């Protein structure tokens, strides 16, 4: 629902008149004024003051040139948040790819012929190599889960932003 900042209007009727087209019937203006009253039950709309913030339902007779100060202020902010969330997802995916590549490189070293030959002669080395392989596998699974949770949470933030942007 749009928000408007009271300028010089003293009454809700004057505010409604500011918001509707010039050639609007008196009944439509009264209906717009009542809609404003209904949307702002906690405000004393009979004593408007410059700077008051009022929720304004958009009647069918609304003028097209009345600025929506909330949308004008928040749209760039929401766009920036969406951009940053998308960057967060890209960064998380890149970090996961780099982490996976590092684990794979480590596994290749562990599987090298020289390391395997040394492990055949040393049971403790063989045990430690198996522990390192298991740790690499566990770390990979944990990294996948954490990245998946981050991406799911970020996608939920996108949904929440979309929901939030419909509140006015």
C-alpha cells in the first residue's frame, strides 16, 4: 500500500482530493477519504500536519502523478540487496568448487604410487592415509551441506524480499 507524506492538507478530505483525479465525483472522493481513514486507524486524520506519514489505498480514480515515497526509497535498496544475495550465491558456489578441487588434489597425492608404496611398508602410515581420506570425504559432505543451506537460505531471503515489497 503506498505511503504519502502530508504537505499542506489539513483534513483527510483535502488529502483524498490531492490523490484523486480532478474530475472525480464527490462520492468517489468521499470513498477515497474513507479508505484512507480505514487504512490509518491510529492516526488523527482530522488534524493533519505537514510531514505526517499516511497509508494511502489506491482508489480506481487515483492520479498517476502522486509519488510513492516508500517505493521510490526502497526499490533501489531491494535491488541492491538482490544483487548482493546473488553475489553471495556465486561466491559460495565458487568457494565450494575451489574447496572440492583442493580436496581432489589432496586425494590424488594420497593415491600417488610413491605414497601407496610407502604405506604398504608402514601400517601406521596406511592407517593415517585412510583417516585423511575419510576426513576429506567428511569435509566434502559438510561443505556441500553448508553451501546448500546457504543457498536455500538466500533463496528464502529473495522470497521474503518479494513478499516485503508487496506490503505497501
